[in-house]
């Protein structure tokens, strides 16, 4: 009885260690390595963890621990010659000198995510207690792996949704080249409130838009889509940019549930080589000249949308076919603990290759400002007037 109690206590201690050591991250490879290291230490053998792909395809080795290699001609994933025991582990039925156990990476009756195999060349057979440790550790790892895969699938769906919302703006007139980009903040963020848009107007003009709803998550994305829909409807009236903002502000202010947002509008008129700007609490855009140098557009900034205060003013400046306009959300330039003027100066100091078009400007700016590691979502929209063919 004392031996049995001691065995149960040892098994409980091992399980407690497993809970603390396996599944410390949401990375599949790390979880498999943690499982292999734990079993190699507790079962004193060579451990191989093999995962099936997400479509249930053939297993590939994901992790290994222990000093002994699997005997030649034997499957490290435990496939083929195994016969499954009642306790969920596998016993070797193909002969050989090395005691061997294998268990599926599965929680109860769920479809296995892979297999974990333990070999003990030259050692004693595995005890019932060791078999139980293997089974419980495999189930624990399978639970973490399942959570990681479900989260990854959810994030992939959410990211495709965000990109569909952001990266499918209306088409501008053919006289305007445009390119856009969107990067979410970090690997765990889902949808957010950053967006850009282009709207065709009368007489060959196009309206460029970039906006940022405060906050992150699904609520911010829902509000972002509401702003975007309302803006399209208002823009069709062909009001000047500052009056579009005034109308949006009044509409949003009537809905207490709607989050505030910053927004920048630019009406580009290729026939007159001019652009008219209006800002609702948004950072100023940049213009890259034909020589690759950058400058910020100086324009008055009104309050964010949703305050009901209004007070938006237009600014018009020339925009030649050799210049590329860049609109962006604050995640591109802002850095924690840094004054915003310093952040904007970093952008203005960029020197791109001469005659960079919208696509190259987007790529270069995102790369040089290290946008993939930004502390907030990043949305950028670049545009350039197409040069008229010579008569």
C-alpha cells in the first residue's frame, strides 16, 4: 500500500510539473519541445514528438529530446506496428530490444494532432505509472496545441476580414495612381479601426481618405466600417472635404455609442494639379518630391469626428505629377515616450529613390520606419497624378 501511495504521489508531482512546463506559449514547436523535454527527464528515454498538419496529413518530427536515436527502420511517429492499449498508450509489437511507448496527441476522443513516442534502449520496461505520465502529458500538450491552432485560425480569419475592409477601397479615376498598405500591431491583435479609402468624384477628381477609430478589437472595426459607409454616402454629394468632415461629425455626434475617430480627407484634382486637404484630428500627410525628398503638409487640424464641435478648414496646395502624396495613421510614426514632432521629423527626413511611385513609397516607408514592429496598427495610402502623354 505504501508503494502504491508513493507511486500515486510521484505521478501527481509529475503532472503538477507538466502543467507548469508544457504550453507556456502559443507556439506549436515550443509546446512540442517542452513536452519532449519533460518526458525525457521523467521517463529516462529518447522522446520524439510528431505532428500531423492541419489537414491531417503525414506526421513530421516537431521535437526531440534524449540522447538515444530510434532504431533503424523504425517509425519515430509510432505509426505502423503499434497496438493501442486500453490506457491510451501503445505497446511495441514488432520486437526489438528497446522498450517503447507511444501515445496520441489528443484530448479524450478528439482527432489526434500527432504522436509522441518514447524509447528506452537497454532499459527496463515502462511501468503503469510511467505510461500514465505519458498519457496525461500528451493530453495536456494536445489541449494547448488545439487552443493554439484554433486561435491561429481565428486570427487568420480576422486578419483577412481587416484586410478586406481596408485594402479594397473604391477605385479612383485612371488619372491617379494609388497604393495602400495595412499592418496590424503584433501577432495577437485581431481587427482594428484603421482604414483608407478612395472615392471617385465628378470632373476626374478623386477623394483620398485615411482614418483611425480609437481603440482596437471588433467594436473598433464595426465603427470603422460605419464611418467608411457614411463617408462614401456623403462624398457622393461632391461637397468639399471640410464640409464632408462637418457632416460626418454631426452624424456621429448623435450616436453616443459610436467611438470618436480621426480622419484626413484629400481631394485631388489632376486637371488643375492641385489637392485640397481637411483634417479631423489627424496627423498631416507627407509629399515626396521627384528627387525623393519628403515634406509635411502644413494644414489646420480640427477636432476628431464625433465631438459635434466642427470647425474644419480646407487647405489647397499644388500637387504635380512628379510628387507622391502619402497619407497614414499614427501607428506609422508614433513611438512610446517620444514627442510627436520628433516622430514626424523622422518621416520628413526620409530620402527615397528619385521618382518613387506610390507602390515604392509605401514599401520603402513601411520598411524604413520598421512598421512591422510598430506599437499600433498602421494604414498607409499613397497617390500620384499620372503624367499626361505628350501631344
